[in-house]
C-alpha cells in the first residue's frame, strides 16, 4: 500500500514561505541567502517534478514566523484558496514541514490534499526504491512520519465519550493504529538489522582481502551515477533528475598503479534532508561511514556549489563520516568556462581536488591516479611460494594483485605482484621474501623492518 503511486502526474500548486529564521540561519552558516534568492524555490520545483507533479501555480510569501493555523497568514491562505480553485489543483505542496493540525486546517480550507516537504521527499524515495532493502527503509521513514499525524486524525474516535449510546470499545481507532504502526516499525527494524549484519560481514571479507571501499557522495544530481558508470561500467540509471539513485550499488574496479577496489554509488543529499530519513537510511549510509575514501562529487558548473557542499558536509557530520579521507571531484567541467582537467594537491603533495567530466571522460585518468595515491602507493615485487602456501596464493589472486606466474619442477611458484605498499610491508614482516622488480619498489620497501 505504501508504494502504490498514480502513473500520471497530479495538478499541484507550490507554496514557499521565506522565513526570517531561515535567512538568519544561512547567514550564521556563512552563506549569503541574497546571492541566490530563488535557489530554494527552483530546487523545490525540481523536487515536485521529480515526484511527478504537474505544476499549475505557485505562491511565495515572507513571514517572520509561521502562522499557527495555516502556516500562512489568513490573507495569503485565502489567496491560495482562490488559486487552487482557479487552477483546479488536486494537490498543494508546502516547501516546509507542517504540523498535523496545519495540514488538516489547510485541507479543510482548500478542499485539496496538502503535502509537506518531508512528505514530498518520502514520496520520491518510495517511487525510486527498487531493492527490498530500499523499500524497507522508505517504509520505515514513512511510518515514522505517519505516526506523528495520527493524533486527531480520527477525531470522532479519539477518546471514549460517556453517556447512553456514546460508549464504545475499550480501544480507540487511534490506539489501534498507533499499536499497528509500532509493531510494523519494530518488524522493519529487525529486518534492517539483519541487512546491517550482512553488510558488516561483507565489509569484514573485503578487509581480510585488503580490498578498499570507495564511496561516491554528494548533492543530488551532480553526476555521481554518470561518474560511477564511467569508472565501473555498471549501467546504473543516470538521469537529469533529483534522487535518480536511491539504492546503493557496489562494483569492483581495477585501479592502475594500485590494484582492485570496490566503489559504491550512494543516494544524493539535498537541502534540509529530513533527519528521520537519514536515520532510516542508516544501513545504506554505513557504506559511507565505513569507506576508506570518499569521492565528494560536486557540480563545477553550479553557481551554488559552495552552499550545496556545505549541506553535504552537514549530513556527513550527522552520520559521523567527516573523519573519512575525502577527495573533491569537480564534475561537469565541460559545462564551465574552463573545461581543462586538473589535479590539485595540498602543500604535502596529497591530491585534494580533481576537475573531470564524467560525460566526456576528460580527467578520469587524473582521478584514478589521485585515488590510487590516497589509498596508498603500489609496488611491483616478486615472491616465491611453496606448495604448502596455496591459501596465500589464492588470497593474492582474489585481491587482483598477481600480474604473472611461473612454476618450477618441485611445485614452487614465482609470482609477479603489483600490490599496495602497506600490504607488501605486512607480507615482508610476516616472513615472505619479496624481491623488488624496479628501483621505485626497492626504495619504498627499504623502509620496512621485515626481510626484503
């Protein structure tokens, strides 16, 4: 029931209110809300279109604080009613979170469905969810949102009345609904906990094989999926719309000069992403928290790049992912005045920013080089394994580090390896004799205490 949506769009009127508190909050965060005054409104319209709405009108107002009855003042509320009647709108969407009482008051006044920003984003997520896990996470967020809107939703049954003919059952409809929602939330939570355990097991397997995880993060519609497809040849949906990607996708990739890695495409962020939604998608976002490297993808052609980057940092902070090493990837340079690919490093020589175009492929070689550098230097060495070391040989093959192999008459095998420097040092410290295959490897391995 929660995932059935009409195939066609709905005639909708959009309402955006500029609140003084929001303006001050942006100023305190270091942003200038007057520099791009229509940015929030434009993104709100994009969200509505992403949900399938047919926008037939809009109203914008400014208030010091929301009005308790309609969120809008009575004058604007009457103006909204006239617009809804004139356009025959079936839906009114507010770019704000409304209280349950405000939603009911507005629906009674307008004779149309009223949806808040959180409800709109939840609807988009419900449409985009494809995997069982994604649907569970969306339903969990929907139920949490719905549970706050039950009170007085059944006003005719919200309490037992006294008097002849007014006595009812011992449990009200409201209490039944609350109990049923609570049971369902608990069941979904248990299923998602099983998903987290499976993800943890997969992470432990990757860590045992020393396969690093790279996660793409960023604002929605910055080209993450296009970049993911260019790097992993994954065929993930890449569309010019908000939240085109919802379910995480993982693929193995080969990084020249480093070896094998796993790259994950994740859901994009947006302004004022509901806190409950972030909590519901914790299982998905764990791929971000547990990553060895984050690629923060930004739209280099977007004039609001700095503000949107700040929103991404806020979500990363909320999920405790700011400590994960991060590389900024400025995508869509083909749409900027300077389309040249560039690699920018900090004062220590570590890459911190790469300018690329995922659509044309420009700069992807620089990106791969930067990723390999941040994940660790790779070295080329030779190792001789005895017949009893079959498990180690299999592990080296599984990690994608073997370039060539030859065997002698007694069953020993000589492997030509390209592997991360830290892994080579651990193998050497564990007693495996490694012979450098070039001068660079000899210099890097000279720093280890183990035999080389």
